[in-house]
């Protein structure tokens, strides 16, 4: 199984080219999927992901946030009440597998 990598999602983040979106706007992808996300571009990758898996990226981000031990802090940051320091998902290969 390929290793898991943190993939930032720029779509919908307001982050421009060369800017990193908030760390809570991340999902876990296997290495080959993360490479494809960069190679094909986010819009193309996430549309294909939705078609293949039946879930859009915003819903996926929401699921990661809902399962995060820092979800209350993230929700405050989303509401503009706090600035998150680092919300990278901490999952193992057993938690996620994209089928590659």
C-alpha cells in the first residue's frame, strides 16, 4: 500500500498560487493520488474523485474536521474566532485507502 500524504485543498480556500491554504483544509491521499492531484490540477482531480467515489472534496474536508480531536478549535477558526496553528489530519494507512 502506498504511504499516506497530507494534501492541501486550495479550491474554495481563497489561497492563491504559491500560497498554502489553512491546515484544516487538508485531506489524506495516497502518494500516487497526491501526485495526480498536483499533475492534473485540483479541479480535474477532485471532479474525477467525486465521480469515482461519490463524495465531493468539501464533504471530505468536513468529515476530516468532524473526526478531528481539534474540531472545536477548527470550527472557531472557520468562524474567524481563532487562527489555527496546524490541523493536519493524523491518520494511518489503516484509516484510509483510496484503492490504488
